[in-house]
């Protein structure tokens, strides 16, 4: 194990955390502002990935595909909010869970009908396909580094949007007292549609970028959705800062745990057993971190009253 290898794994953890942040930021906005449990958020991640793959294949331009992932996911989110989600705000969480779970099935079968059951593949643009030399002589994937930088810029944009703009004031007020801001003349229905579409666009962008590192396939969003829920529980519901810190924490703990634990157990046992036990413990590590955070801060690191 070398210092260079550890730094590379740290960067991989940051890249994974950034992807989780793009998912969790939209999810925490929707839950914080609307009080809605949206299990179909992972489907919007899948929609963005398939939109990017389809447009990139048709036009030969990855950048057009990336733009399409934002637009198509945002449009899908707005349509879902207008036609289905809007009827669920006054309903209980059980109704929301059942309705959004049904949306997962609709999106999955609709995507399978359009694109088939076989995975699609996105090629990274040639200009981003190489590696870049970082200080210390470390060579790291240029595309993965771009994902980290993109996530950092989006985090700054969202923080500025929430804290420095009129729309952000309305979003924060909607978290606290939606009836009051509605009485003050804010179009709460339009605000909800904007928030939902924004969250969907971020999920779609995450799906498009991750689709370039792995295959694009039906059902790819559900495992990521589970981790996104872990992120917002750790960070605090409704907090963009919490989503960012929680995502980076989960990304680093998961990546470094899968890398370091097998190496640690290999000191005491044979490599095969060490890998099996270390990998099993690593898969539980983020949930142990979540439990620890909730024990000391039941509302999350940056949640209300944290």
C-alpha cells in the first residue's frame, strides 16, 4: 500500500461523494420543502442517463447528451409533479410511498420498452479520456476529476441560490411555513414545480456522468437512491450544506472502507478470508456511521435543532 494509492482512493471517494450529492441535494430539497417522500427520484437519475446515452449516440456529441440529461430529467420531473405528485401533498406518507413506488415501475417498464433490456454504453469524450498529473506525481483520470470539479461548482451554485436569491428565500420559507408564504402571494404550486424539476435535473445530470463510468441500464437508480437517503439522514433533511457534507462523508467512508479493511484483515488472516470479511464490513460501514450520527444528533449534522 503506497501513499499514491491512498490519495487516488481518496479522490475516488470524493468523486463518488459528488455523485451522491447531486442525487441527495434534489432529494433533500423535495423532502424539506414539500414534505414528500419520493422513491421515484432514482428513476429520474436513470432517465438522465438514458437521455444522455440516446442523444450522444444519435448526434455523436457527448456534450449534447449531457445537456439532454438535464433537460429531459427536468421535464420528466415537472410532468410527474404536475400530473401525480401534486395530488399527494395533502396525503399521508404511506400514500406518497405507494404512489412513487408505482412510478418506479412505470419508469422502469417504459424505459425497457423504449431501449430494451440490454445496457447502453457512453463513451467519454476523447479530450477527457486521458489522465492528468497532480502535485506529487499522481496520475488521475481527467474525467473523474471533472466530475469532482463540476460537483463543487454545483454545490456553490445551490448554496448561492438558496441563500442569496429571491427564489431561495421562497424555498426556505416554504420549508418553515408554506401556508404563510402562500397567503403572502407566493405561487406555491409553481414553487413546488420548480423545486421538483430542479431536483430531477440534478439527478439526471448525476446519472449521465456516472453512465460514462459504467453501463446505463434499467434499475440503475435504486441502489444510488438508498445511499442518497443515507446522505440526507446524516446531513439533515432540507439542508444543502448537510447534503454536501453527508455525501462527501459517505463517499469517503465507503470507498476507503472497501480499500483499507481487506488490507487490514490481511495482516491477521489469509487474503481470501480477509477480502471477504473486509468487504462485508465495508458494506455496513456507512450505516454504522449513520447510526452514530443519529445517536448524537437525531436531526442530522445540519438539520433543524442540530
